[in-house]
């Protein structure tokens, strides 16, 4: 299998730079004191569409052939990837077809429609989503852009770590959340490409610990009935992301739901920025493993800030 | 009455610069499109203690005489000013005495205690607060630092606008919230000192519109039973702040509760930053007066980001 290399991520960064925000790296003296380490938050919550997903989507869109661009792109997702692909496509005048379960929240439908994508609704099962996708692809020849099982997506996601380490090269550890593994694959490939001594650590909810178990056993174990507030981290690794993570990631830590919620609240209260539960996981693993992280310089990839304020856990 | 001048604000800025954060000026293309104007948010929610109040408190503390410093400072407040005065005093090794109603929320007590101030609780009436203050002052000779009816406090609060206009000198209008009028007094004095053509506009909840009515009638009208989610804007103007506002403020706009809540949510959702309801009022008046603000370059003083996440209005 062809795995993304560090230079692929560098190329992706050059390619997407005109389209993305260079997001800020923020710190909080209060949180540093509280956790007894130095933390640098790479704030992809300030990225376009409010999530790092815009990086990968833009890279994938820019790498389409002229013919593919004419026929448009398609994905089945109701989350940040759907919004990211819709906007990245719209910016280049490309059609985006989004297959969504009919149960998707209205705000997510509105976001995707606001970016001009065409939504097709289906039953809320993986089979229905894939079947609906297949029918549309057969009809109009659009290119499927998978949210993480995609070489170009992974390269795009790795560019957040590239900017982080460009700004803070003397970091000891970089932590990123793991859902389907796209962000972690890109992040760990980038970290090891820049400096092999920097640790690349994955963070996963204990209640959705398929990547943790896959990593520890060396075998790809799918996610079964995950139940976590970190709704961006429910998906399983693909063979591609599993392979990259096995190669480049130093370790994976898990954290409990209450630590995720506490960490999210702490960032909101002390830093006055909105991060989503799937981002709070990176602080939650520091909270649960103080010995490992004590006095270290740590880069935290804050994956996004899309929160439903009507359903807060506190 | 001796009113603060522009050069007093410039002096204050030099004095407090080593202690404060220079907060960022943020923009949102989405919000600009939505409101058909160019907005520059001066983000005092990122200031120390999460509010602009740290500026005024620091200025007042730094201007104490050696003897006053020995005897400490006192105020009666349960809000951002209490936290700001406590931290500003602690930084200079000065004692702070805070008189608080026994009904004050635990989080506010904890914040003030965390900064090392000594809290004295009293009955939740203005009389009890003033009486308790008086007793402590008689006992230890501490200096009362009023949250807004204080020359040095006003000069400190004006430094936020100074930084804003230093960064964005070609702004047409600056808007700040009005509660007791300390921030508006400092802001309008600064704006007029820099460029008389820039409009200084106050923003006030319709449900606490004492400054609006005072301004329009030319007579100081106290706030009676104000009821607004913008809990930093409940207080009445003092003779001092009223005089400054009459002299330097171009107009005052009010906004309804629903506009304040909508505006707060909009900033949270689109900009991914936490602002408190008392800050959302500045966007709310733009929302309610689109004709006045259309196509203008507007500076918005975002006063703070201290929110009780367990009591959200949405």
C-alpha cells in the first residue's frame, strides 16, 4: 500500500495555502499551571467551516483532473467533512453531492446547503448511504471523496501539524484526536518527517477505543457500538489509516467521557474559545496521564469548534 | 468636574502596558457578509480575568501612593471588577478587600479568592454593601476603588479603544456597551481624542436603558428594576460617567433581549469565541439598526467572556 510521505504533506500545504486559514497557535498560562506542562493549541476550530477537514477536502479537490472537476464530487457524511467538501468544491466551481441520513440535524443540512451542495437524503444506515452514493456516481460519474480513507485527504490533514511545528519547532509531543484516523495519519507522518524525536500521540475516547485496541494488538479492530459525546470520533480506522498509524504513531491514550466534558469546559472557561468534544479529547488524555506529560512541551491539534449549543453536557 | 482627557488615557496605557494582555482584533467574513458592514472585534474576553475591567483596575492600583498601597484597596462588587481588582492588587503585592452579597455565585467567590483577595459577605442590598465597606475602610484605612465612578478606572478602560484604533485607524464608528458608563466614558474620550470624525456609539439593553434615557433627556436618570441577560449592564451612570458620555458620545442605541441572545449565539457559532451577553449588545444594536451601520467600518469593544455555562439562554 502506498502511504503518504512527509513531502506529500509539504506539497499539499503549498497547494492548499491560498484557500485555507493559517490558524493561530494559542497558549494559556492558567492551563499550563493547572496541568504542569506547556501546551500549544493549534486552533483548527478557527479554520474555514470550523474544522481541520477543510484542509484535506481542499487538497483532494485541487488534485482532481479536469474531467473529474466537470463531473463533481460526492461523499456520504453528515458532519464536518460534508461541509468542508461542499465549500472546497464551491470555491473551485465544482459540484458537490452529499448523501445524508434523513435523520441528520437541520443545522448540518443548512450548513451544507449554504455552501451550495446538492443533498440526497437516505435511510440512516451505512448500506443505504453507500447504495445511494453508488446510484448517484453511476448516474453522473462524480468522484467519491472518502472522509479519511483517501491518500489526498490524509496529506491535507497533516498540514495543521506542519504549521504548528513551523511555529513551535521545539515541541516534545504532538497529540491529535483519532476517529477514522485521517488526522492522526497526516499528523504523525508530518511529525516524524520533521523530527523523529518528537512523539506523535493519538487521543481516543475510552468508549470508542477501536484505534487503541487495533494499535495495541497490531490488528485492525472495527468500532462496535461506540457511545461517546465526541461524535466526530465514532468511526473505525481504514486499512490505509491503520497502516500509517502503526508506522508513525508512538502511542495512543484513551480518556473517559467525564474527562472529555471537563476538558471542554476548562478550555471554554479559561481560553474563551469554543472547541468541540472531539477536540477536547486531546486535553483529556493529558488530564488522565499527568505523569507522562509533566513539564513537556506539547502541541495539541484542536480539530474543530462545531458544537450544538442546545445539547451541552453541562 | 475634572473629566479624563485623551492624554490621561495615553498615560494610563503606558502605565498598565507591562501588566495587561494586548488583546487581538478579530474579524469574520461571514458576519461581515451577514450584516453588510466591516466589523473589527476588540477581544477583551481574552484579557486577564476575562474582561476589560483589568485595565482600569490596574491603572487605579498603579496610581496609589506608597501609603495607600500599604493599606490595601476595597470594593463592593460580585462581578468582573472584583476579580480584576483582586488580581491587579495581587500582582503588586497589595491587599484587596472585596465586599460581596452572601448570595453571590460560588464561581465568582472562587475566582476572587483564587486571586488572594479577602472576601467579606453581607446582605444582598446596596445599603448593606456600602455599610460593610465603610466599616472595613474605617478599620484598616483601605482605598475604595469604585468600578466606574473613578477617574483612573475610566482612563484604564479607554485603553482598549486606544489599541483598537492604533491597529485599525480608518474605522468610521466605535461601539461599546454601557452599564455604569466607565468603559463608554474611556472609549468615547479616546475615540474623540484620536479623530473627532469617528463616531462613538453606546449600546445598551432596552430593558436597562437608563443611559439612553439620560442621554436623550440631558438629565441623569437612574436605572429602575432593570431586567436583562446582560448582567454587567444593570448599573446606573454616575455623575462623572454621565458628564463624560454627554460630552464625547455621539449617540446611544438600545437592543431587545432576543437580539442580544441571537447576537451572542452568532458570535459563538461563527467566530468560535466565547463572549458574554453584556458584550453581545454591541452586535445586537447593529442587528437592530442595519441602515445606520451599512457598509461602515465598525470597531466593537467586546467587553468580556465570563459566562455561566449552566445558565445559557439557548
